[in-house]
């Protein structure tokens, strides 16, 4: 939509994720990447009141806030769970991303998981409208990911993407600008973090927060063993005594913790492939599977997918920005947007 109609406003594409939100500004590119976290003042009776901070500043407060402030995520499993806080967060991000205000409210293209219900789609739509969008379009995350990865989305050939985000993993076979077969499961980065925290509680009687669990996933996490095992340590609270303690770990420990969520992701990929029409399955065998999202960076994941499915598998060159990049392409091409936007 980069044309004269928008000379006085900046249209936006938003990857509104469970873990992070990215914003693409028409004519500028990606201008914002921040955690989808809001710090809120807690009032009497536990009622959430005034917003204290949003994004990076709020994430630093996770697990560290005093009793009267709580750091919350307004999205869970890719969908909005707190409309008011999501609206405030989105409004703040839009203001940061677009900079100075134009004469007109922007058009907003928001990405949503492929498995969202009508009620969940409506929540995203209304939040974007309330945050200042004069028109709101919705785009399925797998389609945005496929566009961002440079796949021939609009052609009569099949392509396959696996988008492992914070709250959901989206698996989709796409042809002619539409999703042919898909699976959307609530197993992704957040669930991996929870699996690591649970493993440490059960095996080492250590309690840790989500930021510590994510750190272990990034530094020691693996889907297959590292050629040279990695070691590390983590500090937390002893589950029995309540006193602080430190535990030394190896990449093998974190690999064990992640085994179940990885299996569930592989199952979703296999189910989708098994339901794919033969001609499109042949196209995928030729072209391979593209993996994106933060979870794509897990060591050895593409190798496991390749071994499980027999299909070649590659990581997008910029997996964290793949979805918002594809949404930006649709935002700037009216004909493409009309073809791929959700009804």
C-alpha cells in the first residue's frame, strides 16, 4: 500500500506474538522488536490497574517485581487473553514503531495463528482497532511466514512451513495463496521453557523463573546431542529448603527436558504431511520444508525433522523476522493483500 493514499500516514504490519511483537512500517521496514510483556500496578483485591511499562523494560521485571507490580503477558498460545492490556501494549508499540503521528490513523495488518477461532480473531481485530487502526486486516501466520521465506505462495505448487513461535507451532502446506493442510499446536518456545523448569524441579529440586529457563534453552538446548557436549550452571531456589542454590548442568540434561515438546512438534509435522494431497507432497519433497520462528534456532532441530520425515529441511535466513517480513510484503502490495488476507 505504498502509494499516494498513504502519504499522510504509515501503515503497519504487526506480528503480535506470545513472546515478542514485531512491527513493520510501510516504506521503512521493521522498526520495532520488543517482548510482549506489560508491567501493571496491582490494585486492591488483585485487580490490575495502571500500566507501568511495556516491552523490554517490562520483561526485565518478570519474576522480580514487588507485590504491588506484576509483569504479565497479554497473549497466551498466540491469542489475546487480556483485551485491555493487549490494547495498551499494541498502542504503545504502534506509537514507538511509527514515530511521529500522521494526519490519518494507519491501516494495520495483524498476523494470527492458523488455528484461531472466530472469537479469537475478533479479539485481535478489536485490539488493533482500539489501538488506533482505521482499517484492520488479518493474515494467517503460516502464509506470512511462507511469503517472508520467499516461497512461491501464489503458484499452483505446494510449499511447507513450520513456524515455531513462543506460544504456538504452526505447520502448514500452502498452494495458490491458501492453506491446504495445517496443524496449530500449543507447543512452542514457552512450553520448552516450562519443560526445562519442570525437569530441574523434578531432577534437581531447583526452582527457576522463565527467563532463566529460556537462557538454558538458548545456551544448552538441543534436539540432538552436540558434537562436543556443553556445560553450564543455573541459580535458583531449593524446592525443599527454600534457600538459594546453584546447579551444574550439561546440554544432555536440557536435551532430555526438551524431548517431549520436540516429539509433539514432530508429530504435528508428520500428521500434516500424511494429510497432504499426493501432488503437493511431491512438490514438498522437491522443495523441502522451511522452519522459522525462534524455536527454529534449536540446535539439531532441522536434522531431526529431516530424519523423521525423509524431507529436506532448512532454517530461514532470518527466522525471528520471517513472519513480519512476509506481512510487510503483503502490506505493500494491495493485490497480494487482497488474495491472502483472512475473511
